[in-house]
């Protein structure tokens, strides 16, 4: 694909990178680090947050370290993927399950959070509740202590009200992927945009948001809360960038979405950051 020409500096908040080669045979979308870097360059993306794909009942220690290793000397900013033991809901069975749940070897612990936070290779955390549930209170408290941003996959299985109850009341920045409405659930996206008025440290990421009305509404009503995400490699970065470029908003709002907003929250994405 030809390089996409535009005058904006773009940073990407949603890029999956297998920890080795092209990933395991079970991965539907696989990509090498070199190819990913090339595709980002074609789209005019200068830096990208990268993290391993989600996998159930799996320790993310090796995949996280693999992604960090493959990010060296590339415009990649690694985030550590984490998991948990807690499921949302107020039903008796759900409360009982959470009360008796115990961490297994593959679950993240408070000490793991501290190790990732003080390892200068990682700049935040990624959570997919659909695959990995939610961290328990001890882990969430450790996450508050280290105060790194958390990218969480939002959608029909992790709706806005649940994210608000479990994560948004905490003191760390929360970046909700897919506008909180994956897959393409506009009502959930609208709910998530509404919640921005109540939570100052909540942000929305644009990957796989195909609706112009929701994208433009969020940018116009909350210009400092929208972060660009491509969803690569499932979506080519050129396509994701073009969707934002075609919005009917000012250049200033485009610049905020493409880089200014994210750089304010994640220092490693700034133009002068060393990576």
C-alpha cells in the first residue's frame, strides 16, 4: 500500500505485537515487528503502544517480555498485559465466586504490578476483561500506587457501567478501547461518551469505531479525551488514519486526537522521549 501523506504527527494506542516471530498458529492476525513498523511508517504513525494478544488462562510474563524485547530500537512503547480473578455482577453466584477466587500462577499479583511499573521497558498496562476477567482489590490498589495508565477493552462483555464500577473510580488513568462499544455497538459508545463528564481521568481510544457521529461527538464535546488507535494488525493503520482524517472537525481537534492528548498522559509517546 502506498504511503499515506498528511501533515499530522500520529501516535497509536492500539497495536498488538506477537512476542515471537509471527505468533502462534492460533493467532488469526500475525505480524512481524519489522512489518508492523513498516506499516505504521506508511500511515505516518511515529510511535505506537504495543502489547501481546490476549490468551485465556495464560501467564503474560513471557509474552510481555517478548514484546518489550522486540520493541528495542523501534518506535514502539510496550505496555504489559495483565489479567485477574474477578467477574462483575451483583448476583449471589457471582459474589460467591469472587469471594472464593484465588490467584493461580498465571494471574497477575501486586508484586508483578510493581515489577512492571519499575521496569523502564513498560509504560502502562492492558486489560481484556472478556478474556481475563478483572484484577482483585489488592492488585487494583497496587495499580493505583504505581499510577500508570491502563488500556481496557470495552464492549458488550465489558460495558460502561461495569468499567465505571470496577476501574473508573480508581485514581489511575483509564483508556477505554473501541469507545467502549466493541463490536460496533453505538448505544454503548454513547454511554461511554456520557461517562467522560463524570470521570476526569477517563479517555477513549478509536480503534474499530466506524461511526462518524460518535467520533465527531466525542471530539467536539470532550476534545482532550480522544486518543487515536489503529487496531493493527487486524486493521491496516492507513485505513484507521484515513477514517479520522475524513471527520468533519477542525485541524486542532485532529491534532489532539492524533497525538496531543495521548502525549499528555503517556510521556513515552512524546516527540522528544527516548525510545
